């Protein structure tokens, strides 16, 4: 059987060639890897169908033979992957005696249906390339930003550690200065044990210059100690405590009392506890 003997099936054969060409290009298949099945219908009802997938080499023979026997008015062709049985494409064709007679009487004005698959044009290729480049640039930007974030996190951790060290140093310095102010109020003459330097300057490592500490030559005999008059009872008690410590206590005993002042600074309730303990023992 020749295709020319069935002009009503011309569009079907043309479409088959287009679909096979499309599948070869798109799916990278050979003609031997493509099979087909057909369903024959008349007045909307199925009257016959191919049970098994048939090779394309028998396409013309099978379709023409079934058409000649069944006289359907529509044929649905399904193309499959012969190796995997995957459904690749499907199309329904309207055929019949009326269509055949019209094609024989009237000149064929309509060309075959255009190929649905034209391949990738230049614009499509350019779009794909641009999309791929955009994805690569996005990946590179992400990697760069991630590295910068890790560096910034490391710098932040280092700065926070340095800030904690500075806060610790400042707190220690403030605590020491607070102790020294208390000690200076209670024992203003304690600096004599350290060669005339103030306690704060001694702890800070900035001892006063000798010319500021030592009196001028010939002035020692004329200088008289300045007597401080207490303004109130509180100052009078502090001065009495100072005089007692300077005149009656040794350096070790003064240092011991200093340590007591340090503990009192931490918790002032210790004053009353010490007093209660001393009065109970007496």
C-alpha cells in the first residue's frame, strides 16, 4: 500500500514525519527507538486500537490497512519510546470519505501543519546562556558575602573580647581607687610609710617627683606641721583614729587594719558584726 492511495490520510503521514523529526532532535532518539499505537474512532466511539507498540517501519502499512477495513472518521496516534515505553507525543486526526472527496474535488489550499518543534533559535540560546551566567554570578556573590560575613563575625568576637578585658580593667581600677579613697579618708598619714608618695600614685606607678616630695634646702627647719581643725564630730573621730594608728600601731598592724577596711568596703554590715563580736568577748 502506498500513501498516495489514501489522500485523506495525507495530513496524518505529514504530521508523523514532523513528530519523528522533532523527537529525534529533542529526545535524541533514533527512528528504531520510536514506536506508535493507534486508536480508531467513528462517531465518537472507539472501534479499534493497536494493542502492542508497533515500529515506525510499519507505520504506513498498519494505518492504511486499518483505515481501509474500519473506515474511521478520526485516528489518534500516540508515539512512545520503544525502550522505556515512555509516552512521547499524541495527536488526533480527523479523516473520512467526505474529507477525501473534498480533497479530490477542491484544490488543496492549506499547507501541511507547521512543525511544532523548530529547535532552539539564536534568541533562545542567548536567553539560556544569560540565565546560566546570572545563576553563576548569583552563586559567586553568595560565596563572597558568606566569606565577608565570617570575617566580620571573627572581628566582632575579637572586639567583644577586647571590650570585656577593658571593662574588667576599668572595674578593677575603680574598685582600687574606691578602696584608696576610703583609706585616705581614714588614714591620711599612711603615705609616710611609702616615702611621702600618695597611695593612688604608688599603685598607679606614677610616683611624684622628688622635688615635689622633698622640701627645699633649708626649709625643713622652718616648716611647721599644719594642724587640721575638725569641722564636726565625725572628722574629729577620723583624726583621732589617724593619730592613734600613726603613734600606737606598727606598720604590720596598720596593714592589717587596711585589709579590714577593704572587707568593710565590700560589705558594710561587717562593721556591726565586728563590734558585736568584740563587745561579746570583752
